[in-house]
């Protein structure tokens, strides 16, 4: 997008609200060493949130960014010396994060896959139940007004 913003298309969310649209990430600020990435590269990023804006992960944030190569998650922290062969598997890293956050959500690829409301299984029974409860309330009010008409 620009020097201060990047657009990322997520495959899955391991924490936070899920959105079907791309994620726009802001640069943390001038002089900050952010994780360098190439277009089209698969990565696992932990994006810090600041005032409603997602910030680019910094090189010095531990465990903040992984490059996904051949089923392996290579840590991009410069303090960690790691080759593709010595890196943990992508699934192990994702499972570890899921064990902490308790979330794994895949964004919808079309509006028809998103959350929807089943009118016949949800709305109709709830509406009927509300009308029944309202009718019972009216019937009880009628009885009460016979007992105490004031």
C-alpha cells in the first residue's frame, strides 16, 4: 500500500475478532526496525494493537513473527539463530498459540459463508414462545383485575 501501511490477507486468526477483509497494518514509527517481509510470503504474525491500529511486529519482540517455509515456522527474531531444518513445525507453533488463546478461526471467503440467522429454526420458535408468554401474561392480568378491579 505505502511506506507506512501494509495489507495482509489472513488465512486464519489465532486471537482477536475475525474479519473476511484484509488486515491493514501500520508502521510502528520512524526509526523502528520492523520485520522485513516479501510480497506473497506466508507468515505467522502477532500484531500489537495501539489505539485501534494494528502495528507491524518489531524485530526485537520475542516470538512476534515467523516465516512459514516448507511446513516449518522460522522465527524472525534476530537473536534466535534458526535454520529451516531446526525450526519447529508450523502446526506445532499454531497448536501452542491455540493452547494459549483458545481460538482458531478461518475468515469467510464469501458473504454466504458468514454467520447467518436461521429463520425457521431460531426466529420462528422464539417468536412463538414470546407470544405464548405474552398471552399468558394478559390472561393473568385479566384474572387479577377480576380480583382487584382498582
